[in-house]
């Protein structure tokens, strides 16, 4: 049987086909975003281990501040992944925690750059 193409059938076919495409694109973007966050976390762990190794060799407190900053950054990335994964709505303290950790990280990097070796 031949279907008569009306405006409503064209709109419904167009809408549903685009809707599925948009859902697939959003799912792909979510996967890529999680993968990037995981890579950032792994890279920050590597930087943490390198800075601890350097601190053990040199004994400079500036390196220790950087190592603590890398540890906080690693904690922040994995905390965000856990909150996104297990909480469907925004956790009430998430923004406060995120900005507090970011401020601590920046302060530690500032101390590691500004402080002179004694």
C-alpha cells in the first residue's frame, strides 16, 4: 500500500530520525568526556609520582608543594567522575568542594613557585 506523504508524517520521520542521531551523538560525547577525564587522572598520577621521586632526590620543599597539588588534582578528577557516575542530580556540596580544591591546588602551586629554597 502506498502511504501518502503529508506534512505530519514528514515531520515525525524527520524528528525521530534526528532525535536518535542526537542521542547517539550525546552518548558518544559522554564516553569521550569520561575517557578524557580518566586520561587526565592517569596523567596527574604520573606527575604526582614524578614529583615525589624528585622530592626524594632533591629534598626541596617546593617540589613537595607541587606533589601535594598534583595529589589534590588527582583526587578532584576522580571525585568528579564518581559524583557524575553515582549521582544523577548535582550533589549539593559539589560546587563548593570543587572550588575549594581548585583554590588549594592554585595556592600550593603558588607556594611551590614563589618560596625560595632555604
